[in-house]
């Protein structure tokens, strides 16, 4: 085997002799052995976040991680396997949250790069990790935790569907340029419009546009309609929407 999974440990413990031991979550943000003179490391974090919202507003939510983080992980893992031949992925001891996020990343690589089905990933990784669940977004830390619904295996199934339908081009993880381009486009749309493609060029999901237009963040768009339309609306309403 070339790839081993050792969650809850910082060491390989002999699971895959000769493998390079690396933190799974660390591959979301660090270009693996990429020469900075020829290509910059991906400027992507390895923690859960929501565009335009500070961490303290997210409550109990801790994942799953975003598409750009998944793509960076897959690209850097591909680099690691190419360089070292064998890789053992680890997660911090005692953190089930980190384990769940890392399990999604591992399955994403197997689905997108190795073309495994979600069922094959479950069989290889195990039910213990496949059934880990995520807290609902924005679940208040000051209130009882709501029931957890989304499972790690659900994320694997979604990625498998996206790959099968061509919504994600799996071969892009073989190219620094393609991953950097995809991550940049994903983050630009999220930062500027609070939106993302569910099915590229067909179905987009987004936040309420008025809320985004009123966001003081300078990266977001400033008005819902072109200036002339905004002025016309203002004449017929008590207040402007921008």
C-alpha cells in the first residue's frame, strides 16, 4: 500500500513502514515541497470558516472544510505520494472534530483521484470514521447542541456524485496551476458574492443579496442592481436597498 490512515496519533506506529508521516489537516494549507521560486504555496487555511463571519459567531460548528481546502489537500497529498512513495496521514490525539474533517479529506482524495465509490471508501476507512457527524452551522455554543445529521460518509457520497457528473474535474489535482486557479475562483466568488456553484454554470447557491450588498467588507459587491436601477428604485421606495 501507498497510503495509511492513523487518526488520533502523531506517529505511524509501524502501520506503513518507510512512510512519510504527516498531519492530514496540514496539507490543506501548505504546498508540499513546492519550490516557492516557481510557484507559491496555496494561501488556504486548515480550519473551518464561513466567509464574512468571525470565528466566534460560528458557535459549535467545526466543519466540514470548504472545496478549496479539499482541493489543496488532494494536490499536496498527490505531491507527497509522488515524492515519498508512501504517506501516513495522522490527526491530533483526542480531537474528534479534527478527525472528522481529516476523514472527509482522505475520502475526497480516494473518490476524486483514485475514483473509488463512497461505499469503497467506507469499507476501507471503516464505519467509525464514516459515521462521525458534524454540528449544524451556527449552532449556538450557549445552547444545548442540536442533533447532528451530516455524516462524513455523506460528504464522500456528495463528492463521488460531483466527480461522476463532471461537476469536479478530478484530474485537476495533478496540476498546481489548475488547483490554484480553481481555489482562487472558488474563494473569489465566496468572498465577493457569498455564493458558490453547486453545478457549474447551471445551479448556484448564495446568501441573501441585500445582506451581502450591505456587508461593510470591502470585498463584497456594493449594490444589488446597476446604479441607474438603484436610483429608480430609491425614488419609489422609502429607503434605498443599498
